C-alpha cells in the first residue's frame, strides 16, 4: 500500500430541490387551496476520522466528490427527498485546509470525529408555506439553494507520543524494531525509510506509548530539501523528541545535533521547546574513548545526560524506554522500567 499523506480534492454539496406550486383539484372543492410541497435539502460532504485508515490513498485518485441534489417538492404537500450525504473516511491526525485561503477548516484528532466540508443547499419552500389569512392563493415558490463548493487540502500528521529525529542511516528503523513490533525496513544504506513507521512500545503491564520513525532529515529540510516537509510535518504532534546521533558516522554527533536543531527551529521554533532525549547510537562500532570524547563535546551544546546505546545489539534500549516513559508520565524514572 502506498503511503499518501497529502492530497487535494474538490467537494460540492447537493443543490436543494425547488418548492412546488400546486393547488388542490378535487371534485366538489371549487376553491381548493395551495398544496405545493417543499423541496428536499441537498446532501452534504462529510469527513469521518477513523483509526482503520492509515493513509489518504483512497482520496488521492478520486479528486471530485459531489453530493446528491435534493428532489423537487410535489403536489399534495409532498416534500422532496433529501439528497444523500457522502461520507469520506480519513486517518486520525488529518488536518483540513481550504486550498484557496489556507484556512484551517478542521483537525481530525479523534476516532469517529466528523467534519462537514461542503454543506448541501436548503430546499425551497412550496407555495403552501406562504399561505396567510390575506394571501390565500400564493402562486409562487422558492427555488432551492446551491450547496457549498470548495477545494480542500488534506494533510496527514502522525499522532505519536515520541518522534525519532536523525539523519539517514542513524539507526532509527533498527531502534523502532528493537523497541516495538514494528517491521520497519532496515538496510546498510541511507534513506531506507521513505514513509513514516509507527510502533507501540510497552513499558509496563498495561502501559504503552506510540513511537514514530519518520524519514531521515538532511540539511535544508526546512526549506524543502530531500524529503523536506514530508518529514517535518509528522513530528509536529509528538510530545517528546529523540535526537538519534550516529557515533560511527562521517559527521560528528555534535555537528549533527546542531544541524538537526537548526532545521527543526527553522520549520517550527516551538519544536525546540519540546522535551527531548539525546541518544548516541552504534556504540558497538566505536571504542569507549571516542564515546567519552563525544559526551564531553556535547556538553558545550547543553547535553548533560545523553544515552549511549546500540540499537542493533539492544544495549541501552531499556534505559531509553524507561526514560521516555517517565517523561511522558511526568514522573521520576522507576528502576523496573529499565529492565
């Protein structure tokens, strides 16, 4: 299944049916009054957030959605049938924008949440509605109203508690596989992860949190370089960020951390205020002297408690799991969480 996290569609509410102009025609009733019924309301286009959908793929290929028009009113005070409403399912975490004005129309953050994006027009009133004591035979009725029509943009932003931030090949996919049951692709080349991955991390008998492994960041991502905003969009909702730095990479961990923080700050300054954990990965590939030098180097960036780990071997993973659990719960770290 292709992962589609952004698409643009056109939605249109149904036209309301027109009211009917009609008069009673019965034997022995020479002055039958008006009996024109109202037109039916047009159908609407409604978005439904659901956890059963993980991508906007279905909406990516069909771009136009027109709800059904309401039926016209009829004689004998018969009202026209209401037009059928179209219900479109979107993943939880989808943000809806007006594509022309960039106005946020809604943020679908809960399973079962609905949003009317194109309301159907009201049906017109039949001539019987306009009968009064002084106007007993109105010979007019209302036309139906047009439904709303707009072009909307849908952007999916993952709902995760923790987001992994790191350069390509830093070991994010390996780490999420080790901490959860996610089967994220792992290989010995950069940009292995081209779509976000989610994993549920259990840390207590009945407690867990959601960890997001998103495509690798590169210099200039805040300006659209590489996967650009396709990456950055998915960490906006994360409560805690994990900066995963490669001890065995060509770039020093300190330099990598500076660039990562710079890209996050350029995209959304508020991200730099999020609680975060700095992790030094691939400790199994370097000697302890290099690890000590790196920890000293990171002190100049304000990092006083980096976690050293080897995602591939599993060393340090329990400590990271416990640290994240404590941060999410706002409680002191419990020793049993590190096991």
